[in-house]
């Protein structure tokens, strides 16, 4: 069943990517699928209705549950990043305070590699951040603020 739900999540992302003008070749790369599977999905083949319905429920979960579940079900970091970025319609602003000590805890915990260390300070890519708040909660110096943009 998880494989079917992964297919549903990839299908939803593929549909969004088509709307955004991506080619099938680009979609197959972004979701780590072969092109014929992408084509099948976009023509509604090889997918059960229930897998799409469950995937639609998952993308409506709070950001943390959405990303953790997607990561566990899809089992592929690059595809997970694409699904989360494509299906999440929220934007976040981020702040890393000067109290950051560069310990790297936040880097290790972010499932979508949105955080990098530079000069012993964390830097967060707002284009990737999905607002799961795991970094904010685990930072030992309370240096991270993630805020949903209105
Ligand atoms: S967990 Fe906190 S202190 Fe550590 S690198 Fe990240 S922001 Fe800096
Ligand atoms: S809130 Fe933090 S851990 Fe979550 S995606 Fe954004 S940067 Fe990564």
C-alpha cells in the first residue's frame, strides 16, 4: 500500500509541475521516475483512485506530518523535496539569530536539506523550507524563527 500512496503523491506533484510548464523529461528527473511512468500517470493509468485520495489527504496535513509521512512513504529525498515544494502552497520567512553557534543540529534534522552552514552560522533556503518547525524546536540556542507568510 505505501507504494501506491507514493504513486499518488508523485501523481499530484506531476500534475502541478505540468501546470507550471515542466516537460515530462523534467518531471521524470525531479520525481526520479522513468518517463513512461510519468506519461502513464498523467494519462490516469496505473493509478488507483484511492491512492490519489489518500495522497490528497496527506498533502493537507500540517507541514510536519506531510513531510515526515512523504519522506517515509516515498523513500527518496529528491522526490520528497519535489513533492513537498510542489504541493505545499504556503510560504515561510525565516530568521537565524546571531546566537547561532553553528552546531549543525538543524542541518541534520531538516528532511529536505533546506539548511546549510556557512561561517559557523545556519542559513535557511526559504524556497525549500516547508515550515515543519523541527529545526526551530531542536535548536539548542533558540536561534531559529520560522514564520508563515500571510
Ligand atoms: S541548531 Fe541552532 S545553533 Fe545549531 S546551527 Fe542550527 S541555528 Fe545554529
Ligand atoms: S522548518 Fe526547518 S527543518 Fe523544517 S523544512 Fe524549514 S528549515 Fe527544514
